[in-house]
């Protein structure tokens, strides 16, 4: 803070008998107060859009809403720097790749302006599904397909744990054969519902049969 000093003087004169008398009529001092401190710009994060994404989703644009953003703001997702698009001081955006979204969890989105940072979280939604395949010889792979109404599809040949978006899945066991031996699962189809943040498991048990009219996955 600084103070400036201004003087205002009123000067008058009287002319008498050839002499000029100069006198000060009034003198006043004015102090002006100046606030030199610049008001701090508010820097904050209010929301992320979308705030949640299903695990395994394709690339997504993430919009960061708040205030005090700069063209030089640095944005990280789960600790990794992402190129930020500066829209205005209230909005930034980054592109999340499929690799960013391959695991379930809550992931930090951080915006840094120099030494100052603000953060929010994006939820990658999903659960874990353990599919156990049993009843086959060690050298014989299985053939199990997992599908959902939302378009998810995967085919596995051995026991695996998958991270999948919430929803209901149809698990279909295809018959397999090798060296003249045929293997089937009964039941051939099962369903399982996955809840966000929760694990589930399902077993596909094959048995050898001598004859059965069903297409085989020949290995």
C-alpha cells in the first residue's frame, strides 16, 4: 500500500501604493490512499464432465470446469500429464485414451497453475468377473464367449479375470474337440450381473462326451 501527497495552494495579491503584497490565502494538504495489492485471482475446480466412464470405453473428451485456468495450466490424469485444450478461464479439456480407462477405480484429475493445484476425481465404473474354465486336459483350450446387450464381447480359452462395465452378461461355452475327444459344458449358457465396484465369479465346467450333435471349436 502507498500514500501519495497532493498540495493545493491558493495564492492572492493586493496592490497598494505601488507595492504588491503577496499572501497565501489558503493551503491544504490532500492524502490519497492507494491499494497497490492486486486482488488474487480465484483458482478452483467445480466439476468434471463426464464424471464417470465405463471401464474399457473408447477415447473420451473430459471437460474440466472451474475458474482461474490459464493457457499454461498443466493437467494430469492419474498422475500422467495430458495435453490440455484451453477453452477459457473457466474451462479446459483433455482427451482420455482407452489405456486411461482400462482399469476400474477413482482417478485424480489435477490442474496446476505454477505451485498451486486443484483436483477432482473421475470414476471408471466396473467390476471384476473371474471366469474359471475346468474339466479340460491341460493341452486343450476352452472356448467361452462373454457378451452383453451394451455391445461388450470377449472370447477366452482359459481361466481369466476380466474388468467389465456394470451390466448383465451372457457366458456361452462352445464345445471343443481335439484328438477325437469332444468336450462340452452343461449348461452351455449362463448369465451373471456385474455391479460397479464388486467382484463376481462364474465357473464353466467341461465334460468329455462320446457323441453329441453340436458344432465344435476345432483346435
